[in-house]
C-alpha cells in the first residue's frame, strides 16, 4: 500500500468543496472528488467522479471506485448538501426526501463504505459538514434542518462504532460563510447578511478557506484525540443573545 494519504470530498464543486480541495492538496493528500459537475480547477493528480448522491446505487459504489483508483482511503469529507427554501406547510415529500438522501443517507453509507477500508488500515477520519441550523432553526428549511441534526447524531454514532478500529468521526458546523447555501435567500440576502453581521461577535462571515482549514486540521494527526463531536465555526454567532446594534443601544459606551 502506498504511503500518500487519500481523501474523498463530496460536493467538490461548491465553494467549500473547492476550498477543501486547495487545503488538503497543500497538506499532501491525493484527492478523489465528486459532484454533479467538475470543479473549475482540479489539481493535476486529482481523481474526479461525477455522480448524483441522491442515487443510492452511485453512493454504494463510490468508495470502492476511489480505492480501486487510489489504492486506499484515509479521509472522507461529507461536504455535499442540497436544499429548497420551503416551509413544512409547502415542501413536497419528494423535496424532503431528496434533501435527506443527499444530506444524511449518502453520508451514512459513504461513511460505512469508507470505514470498512479504514478498519483494515487501523486508521482513518470521517468529517461530516453540518450547520448551526441543526440547532438554530428558521422555519424555512425543515428538511435541511432535519438532515443536519441527524448528521450530528450520526457523527456521534460513527465515533462509537468505529473508534476501537482507529477511525475517528468529527463534525463541523459552520455559520454563515460565502457559498451557495448562504446566498439562496433571494431578495432577503442582503438583509440576512446585515443582520447576521450584527449577530456575529467577530462582525463578519467566514470564508470558505477558513472553514476548510479547520477541517484539514481536524483530519490531521494533531487532532488525533478528537472524535464524536461537532465543532462550531460561527464567529460566536450561537453564543450571542442580541444583535450588536441592540447591545449598543443598551450600553452605548461598551458597544461602539
């Protein structure tokens, strides 16, 4: 077996997927990437597989294709997501089920396939990309919220099941960052950005590269004792009770 570690990234054409591609390539990984279409820029030695994660037949064979091509798998990053902004009053069963298939079912069965190979190596990492929306709902994306909540629970279950085989499972829950799922609110986009910047103690959205660097570190040996938890990457948003402009009205000398 070759020594170079191999990472599989789903949702590789998205903003976070492309940032992950850059970060993990810089860490020396050989990359296997999947999405509906290829990313704009691929590392010269990256292996791309186009496919639809809502199709279980594609999901079940994906990891084996990566191992056949690359010889091993050391890191799985479940970064793909899909959603429609609809309330539970209006969402169709088809939309709800597609969101769950891409955001929860596919990660579960990709993790199972990857872990089967990782157990033989006695090492490996599974990273599930969740969201602060798993805990902070808005009423406008019920299937997405359900998928991300389930993904957090799945991360814990994977960690317990595979830990003795040297396989870690970790989640990350970004808040607002520049990417397609942070810019799908239509006319409310700017209002949401302004409001969220008031809610975030650091006063800004994250970049996709910042989220990717956290994932790269969690997958590294420096984080070898972290498993079964979801790391929040939100600039302090979920710690904040009031928007900063409201705090400034209450105590103008303290919040300028």
